[in-house]
C-alpha cells in the first residue's frame, strides 16, 4: 500500500513537470515510474552481487526478499530523482534558449 503512494507521488511529480514545460504529461508520468522500477531492479542486482561476494552462495538463497526489496528502494528513488533532474535541467535550458 505504501508503494502505491510512492508511485503516485513519482508519477505526479513527472506529470507536473511535463505540464509546466508543455510536454506529454502521461508519457512522462509513466517514464518516471519506469525509472523507479528500473532503478530498484538494478539496485537489487547490485545488492545480490555484493552480498554474494561477501557471503557464500547459500547465503543468497537464504536472503529475505522483504529486506532485499527495502534495500533496493533507495536505488529506485535515486534513479527517479536523477532522471527528473536531467529532464528539468534540459527543459529549462531549452526554454531559456528559445526566449
């Protein structure tokens, strides 16, 4: 349930940014959510690889899925924020060069 709130706020932030710069709103809202999921997936893979290097291979099988999910959330938020920052900066530079 908390994950849905996070997805809502991510989508809304991208939607508002696209609306402010007259871009496709829903496309960018879904792009922000996709960036979050891609970041959590990559973060999960990095955590498993790092954990596998520190522990034995059996420890990876015994790793708690909930803990892995919670540890990968910051990677998703960071990737989402990074894409938001890039889009915002690019669109603001474009609007300054046109004016």
